[in-house]
C-alpha cells in the first residue's frame, strides 16, 4: 500500500514539474463556414505534441499547459474539409484560433438537411469514449421523425415496441425496455406508469430535441443502472447556433381509418442576448385521432379429438384521440472564458382518450364442441355460450417534468461540473369507466355457431342457430360496472452530483484523474380508488346503442354500445345501482403502494488521452436503500393490513474502456468491459396483492435482488474521406439474478389464508446470456456527378441472441430467449437531398420476439415480425419556407401476437391501423 502511495505521489510530482514549462494556452471555436452552427465533436489536434481534444457543444476547445513554440493545429469533422493552421504559443498567455469548416466541395450542406444530420451523428459517434450511436437535428431544426421512439428505431441495435401502431418503448440489443435508462438534459427521467421503470418515449416530441445519444457501454462517471443501454436526450441550447433562429411549423394529420384531419404545430427559437447569454425554447402541439380494429383470443385448448380452439374470442373496436403538448425553455450563461451555467426545463403532457367497444364470445362452459374442416362447431346444447358486450371509456393523462441547474468549468487543467435536478412523472385517471359490461348466457336456447380458423390471424364466426337471440340487445343485462374514481401514479426524483478532474500534460498525451459523487432521492407511489357495481338483470343495453366501425372483413360485432353509453348509463342509474362493497374494498386497496429509492454513488477514474489512444479505467460504487409499503388483505375476514419493508445493498461496478484511432482519425477501434446493474421494478417489490375474477393472484416480492451484468463490447469504425462510414460492433452480456415471473398452480398463501388457482410472483432466476453484432453503412454520395450527388443511404443490421432460464407452472425449468429480444433487425434509409428537394424513404424490420411468459412454454406470448415503410418529403418554395409531407406506415404494417400451442401458431392478438398522412408548411427566420 505504501509503495502504491509513493508511486502515485511520484507520478503527480513528475507531472507537476513537467507542466511548469507549459505556460501557454490554445483556445478556439469550430463552426461551419456560413457561421450558422457550432460544430460539436470536431477533432482538434496539436500535431507535434500528439495531443487532441473534441470540441464542446458550443464548438469551443482548449489546450492548457502548452510549451512555448510553433505548432500545427489540425481540425477534422466528418463530411468537412480538414483545416490546418500554424500557431505560435508564447511563454505565457493565450493563443486563440477559430475554425470555420466547409463541406466537401465547399457546400453549405454541412449544416442543412439529411447530410448534415448524418455528418453530425457520425462525428459524435467517432469522438465518443465508448460504443454509442447518435441522432441529431440540423441547423434548420429538422429531426428525422415525429417522436423520440420513432427516431430511435433507425439506429443499429435498437428495437421499438409499439402500442396501437405507435412506437413507445425502446429495447436496446434485444433486452427488455425495463433494462434501458433514460435521461433528459442529464436528468434521469422517472416512469409515469405505476408498474414499470421504462419511460414511454412517445410522450416527448422531436420538435424540442437537439440530439439523442444511445450509449451502449458505460464508464465510471455514468449511472450504473443500464444493462441494455442509456438513452440520453438533449434539448436545444442558444449556443448550438451562432445566429438567432426562429421556426414555425403547422401541419394537418389524417389517419386513413379515422378519416378526420387533426392539427400539429410547433414553435422553436434560439436567441443570443449579448455574447455571453442566450435563451432557447420550443412549444409543440399534436392531436391525433385514429382507429384500430382488433381481435384477441385466449386461452386455447383442444377437443377430445385434438382439434385446437379458443375458449374466449374478443373483437375490439378502438377509437383513440391522443394529444401531445411539449415545451422546453433553456437559459445558458457564459460566466467566464472557462465557465458556463445553465438552467434547462422541459414539460411534456400526453392525453389519451380511448373508447373500446368489445364483443366477447366465451365457451368455457360449452360442452357441444365438434371439429369441422376449418375449425369447430359450437352449440349451447347441454352447456352455455356466454356473450358479453362492453365499453371502455378511459381518459388518461401522463406528464413528465424535468428541471436541471448546472455548471461546467474547463480551464484545460481543471474540470469541475455540477448539477442539481428535479424530475417528476405522473399518470392520472379520473372518472374512467372500464368497463361497463352487459352479458347474456345462452343454454339450450338453440344458439349455435361455426368458427373458421383458416386465417390464423383473424378467426371468423357464422351463426347457424339463434341469430336473433344473439343480436337482440334487450337480451344483454348489466353484468358489471367499474368506475375509476381516482388512479394516481406519481414518480419523482431529486438529485445532486459533482465531478472534479485534474489534467496533467505529459509527454505524448494528457493524463486526467477524476472523482465524483451523486445522490438521488426517488419516491414512487400509486393510489387507486375504484368503485365496483354489482350486476343487475333488470337493466339492458338496448337504450344505449351506437354504430360500429369495425373493418376486419367478414366480421359483425352485433349490437355495440355508443361511446357515450357509460356516462349516460351512470347518469341514469348511479343512485340505484348496488355497490359491490367487497370488490370495491379489495380493488382499491390491493394496488396501492409507496416506495422510496435513495441511491448514494461515488466513483474514481483515470483517463489517458493522446492523438491515437484513449484509456478510461475506474470503479463506481452505488449504495441503494428502499423503504416499501403496501397492503395485504385476508380473504376470510376482508381485513386490509398495511405492510412495511426496508432494505439496502451496495454494488461495486468496475470498468475499463480502450479507444484507439490511427493518426488520420478515420479508423477507430473500441473495447470496453464493465459491470452494470438494473434495480427491480418498485411495483414488483411493493408488498401488495391483487386478485382477479378468475382467482388468479399476483404478489409483490420485497426481497428481489437487482439484475447484475458483466458486459463486453468491441467496435471498429472506418470513416470515409467524404460524409460516410462503415461500422461493426460485437457485444456479450452475462446477466445474473435475472428477474422472471414464477407461476404456481393451486397455491395456498398463509398471508391471506386463501388458495389461488394461479399465483404469480416476480423472483430472481439464474443467469442469462446475450450476444450479437451490429453492422452499419452510411454514405452521402457527394462524389457522384449531378444530380446524383444528392443521394444518401443509411443501412444497418443487428443480430442478437439471448438465452435464459424460466419456469412453468409446475416449476419445471426451460431455456428460452429473453423478453423483447428480436433476433434480427435491420433499417434502410434511401434519401435525396439537393437544392430545394429533400426526400427520404425509410424501411424498418424486426424479427419476432418473446413478449410475455405464459403458464408453460407453449403458452408463451410471441409478437410476430414487423416491417414498416415511412416516407417524408420537403420542398423549399421560398427562402426559409418549405412544404412538408409525410406518410407513416405506408404498407399498413399490422400487429400479430401468438402462442405456439398444439403444434401451430394460435392467435392471441391481431391489429390493423392503416397509414397516417401529414402535410404542412415550415418557416425559418
């Protein structure tokens, strides 16, 4: 130990003595040749000293402790002509050098259009410490897609999980979105939903965003809770541009199914107030109406002769209106030549009004079931056919707010960064009716039907008896009404962090020693107040009918409730309906919980930088404390008992990252090994219990351990002389304590004193392996003769393999791929960007993936492969004014989920949405 201390002291002394002769500083700024935009991640190199730095977000750079002498400074940026300059550094003082780069051929395309997005993204990828991919906007505020999730699907190794045709959750390298962390302007974003950690990124509009970076490997100065990767979103800054900027955009959106036109608009601005202060912000509004046609079936079983059929088939007709409002406001102050201070705020709101009319056929108690050539024939002879017609009328509001106050100081020798932040996410419902249901049971009434399964995605039925009975609304009496009086999920986090680094200029490069600490205080809660009303066979649905708009061919939903049926029915009968006191008590208490998660972390790292080699090694410590409360109840006495648990644990997370590039900088190789973790869902740990009407229970598990993973990443990238690159990356992850849902049948609970047909609980399993590779090719073909010099392509492919141990209801273990792991994904973008024309056709494919674990392997839920085409066009009609046109989901890609039951794919869910068209105008000032 003493020898180690002496060695370190000697090293610092040597470094300090060596810096005494380094009296000068070289500072400057890098921008495009038009003076419009600062260029981030330009590589600035002092050739004779083998020293290099990357320009900051505002284009600035600094070299400290430069010996007196004459040097060559070289600046490179993807897609730009390299610039060199000779400078003379005096014994004391500062030398300034600003660089204005032109695109290949002198074209201002360097900061405008698709080529600008490509050049900026590749430059940041090239300069990054570890393995990462970046999406950026150009100087005209253009981002590739409409929301964050849709944009991210263009990157290698990134898969998007859709919700009703829209991208929502991000999966990186085939891992569940729950293993992906998200931050906004350096602030960790909590989840609005009560039961997950992942953030639905469709809440955030791309109109407010400057860049999105997906970091796939970690260094010690980063939060360690990211096994899939870390999504880092940055909004605009006044120092991103060299000139003031204002932009207004107005669009109309049209969904082919819905047929209505809805508005979308945004305002984006950036203003310098003097040389050292700036303000930037944006506001966007988007209302989208669309419809979804859906069919679901579950569970599947077999007849005596082995013919598979579904005991429960639902036809669902969705009418959805979603409204997104986003606002950001950022203040930046250059307090001195070396220090900037910023205040960044972001506010996002997502409103989801959903109406769902559903017709459900249930044959669980039917006994007359016989096989046909295409399916089964079912009658109500000696058994029951149950038909339910219901309505969901639900309004849900999600909000995400973040505030970040921080400062960055860089003297070239010392670096000090600090950040104080607050984030809050929420999801609320008030007065939702989910559902109001009317039911009829047919028994020896002559009702019979044939089911045709020849289309594996859409089962169709034909009534062969009792058609008048089945389609008579007066036969359907009130089965239940559930009103969500109050559903409130709150998740907020306060955080403080600070980082301090000292750089020593040494022979052949720079050595930096860095330490930092961070404290996070997180509180998450969920409070549900629900009123359950008992059935009433004197009330029917006949007076509350509406018209259906179901479009799956050959299917008639029969009588359906009007969208206003729930509200009108409760207005008429709320005072006379009988409240199910027991059900109301249980449903309202079972889901409630509170959870705190306080994380104390600290790290130390050493960093070596030369013009060809970068090494970053160190260790991070994270200590976690949880305080959990929930409710358990005894089904015999119906007594609700609050329960509390406290737990804590510490994780040590070492890492080592190597980055090597040749002197020209066009060949970059990376190797990273590190340990990371992901904490369990707070809702899974909360000591609570919920039971559904089928006597299936779900328990919380306060003893869950976090996922822990050892990760290895390798990457090699070659950047072309022009605007383009070919990249390759490989990865391997060994995940321990992987969390899976265990299923127990006929399980008795000593806590509640009841036996459940099925009991589900999250438990730590064994280990899981994830491995794969990524290949990418990007190129702007500026070397071609006109008019082909405007062509651009981006292609990437990812292969991801995973295997983990899960358990069926009998406790038997089996190997399967991990949830959300799509084995093959690829993206292709064909673009043309020249003069007034900007065109882009984007295709995205992902393989099937495991969505949910079932009671057994053949009942696991799989989502089928997906290929989607999107098109966008922009046309400049006046200086600063352009027309825009977008088509989303040109090919009407559909959603299909299934299980591999009885030797074949069996439908679980099928949806179709139709394409969405957008047209508008945008003006920049």
